[in-house]
């Protein structure tokens, strides 16, 4: 929390805050309380205390945090925790994907840094108790266990970075003593086969047709659908390859940008599918439609993407989610996220007890990096297996008593 005091000016109370700028030099900021001096000192003092808590010298009027604020300042033994947050972000922007960095930025700037800015801890003052208090604070603010554990992982990495900066000794990482809570992994939001088939019928000819078909048949992610290009569709050999994605990079206070890249979420996500007949027919229709649009449009961009607007430019992942939600509302389907169609794909495969699709098969189909990610569907497999077993025992023992 920055220092501050009240100052009289032209008959009104003003708040004057003093702090250190990005160059390590003293700086001040004046703010009018709007209160006349006479009879308002106590109210002005309350505003002063509130503004001292809320003021953040690193955050501008648009809400952006200047992560380069400490670039020109020296690392000191009494570094504050909020400064470590900013230095860590500044380092991470060079070593992780833009979408990953955006996730870090949003978590740190929305929750972590404001919390430690108010509590005014130095890095060396942070122990396991302070970390546990922060985790409990997040849970009290209704964050999910997964979100709280994501924050724990960030803090763990921050203290490893603090060791590199020589702010704390190698053995001082308080996060390691804070227990990791078990994150619920079971999938509960999905469509069974009958509802999935009805959804497929309802989207034919609509703008959301291509995403829904690709998500239900292949379990594709939004980024993989937006990133699907015609060069990845092999009509001759009847194959479809997932190798290019379009990812939304959303940072608080910044305009959303889209990162197109020739690499998938992980190595396992780079996969090749057989081109199924319904998908082949749909893609041929889309190819023909794009050719017609190119002939009649005043401006048409041959972007090379499959899922495009009338002008040839690709639709974004955000558009897919929004249009999907609107389609469900218009047609009376149970509300689920678009990503839940990926879970629905796994559910439909597991429900086919005649063909006995294994979790390993589903891992390869969905492009999970490890079987642990696929194990979230294990309870569905057990459920469908019990139904199959119940049917078998019923048929075996059923008698006609006339």
C-alpha cells in the first residue's frame, strides 16, 4: 500500500499519494475528494485510506498492468510479493505461448497481485501459512478448486523464479508445504446419442453446421475447427489432418487477438482421421459454396480456411461458442458449452457396447497427451458397461410364464 496524506487546496481536500516510479524515483499523484475543507476532514480521511488501498501505480486507466515497470530497477532482498508477480510475468512472456501467457496475465492481475499489493508482504515474509490463506481467500470468492490449484501452480513457479533472482534461498519454497486439493475430473455435461443425432439434424444448412459435425464426429476443439484448412483435407485418400489451430489470446484490458499457428495444443493433438462420409459430403458442399461466394462477392479473401464467412475470412473460436449457444436456445436443446460436444463424442463412443471402444481408443481419437486426461470418462464407461451387463443377465434369465 502506497503512502499518502491530505492536502488543502482552494477550499477543498485533496489526496496526495507518494510512490516510486519505474525508474526508482519518487513520484506523486493528486486526486480531488470533492469535499470542502470545513467539516469534512473525517470523511476525507476515509477516502484517503480507501484510495491508498485501491491505487496501483502499475495500472493505467484502461486497466492494463505495465509488466515492464521494474525492468530498469535492481532486484533487492526486500522485494515485495507484488513486484515478484510483475517480474515473473515479464519473464514468462518470452518463454510461453501467447495464449498460455494470457492465462497467466489474467490470473495474476485479477487475483494474485491485487491481493499481495493490499497485504504488502515481501517475498521473504511469505510462508506456507500466507499461501494457504491466499488459497482459502480464492475459494471464499467462489473460485473453483481447479482455478485455486492453478494459482498454486503459478505461485510455485514464481518462487522457483525468486530463487533464480537470488531473492530467496533454494530451499525456501513455501508452496511445497501447501497441499494440492483434488480437482474433480468427472464429465457430467454431455449429450447422449439420441440428443446428439437430433442436434446434427437441426444444424444442417445453418452457420454452425460445420463446427457441430466436426465436434461430434471427431471431438475437435474450437481452435482446431477454426484452424482447419483445405490443405489438410485429402479427398483423394479420404483423410483429414489436424495440424493448424487458431487460438484466442484474451488479456484483461487488452483487445482480443487471434494466434494462428502450425502446431496443435500438444503432440498427441496432431492427428489424422479417416474422412467419414457425412463429413466428406458436408465439406464438398462447403467447397462449392466458397467458390460461388468468390464469384459474387465484391471483396473475397481466399484465406484457405474451411469454416469461413461470406467474404472468405475465417470465423473465430469465440464466434463458434456464441452461435452454438444461440442455436441451442432457439431450438430448445439442453444448455451445454460447445466444448461439451467433445465430451459428447466420447460418451457416444463409450455407449456403443457392441463395438467396445476402449479408453485408449478415445485418447487417440480426441488427441489427449496422456491417458490421465481420458480417465475423466472412465465413470461413463463403467455406467454403460453395467447397463450392457444388466441387459445380458436379463436376457439370459428371462422366462415366458405365459
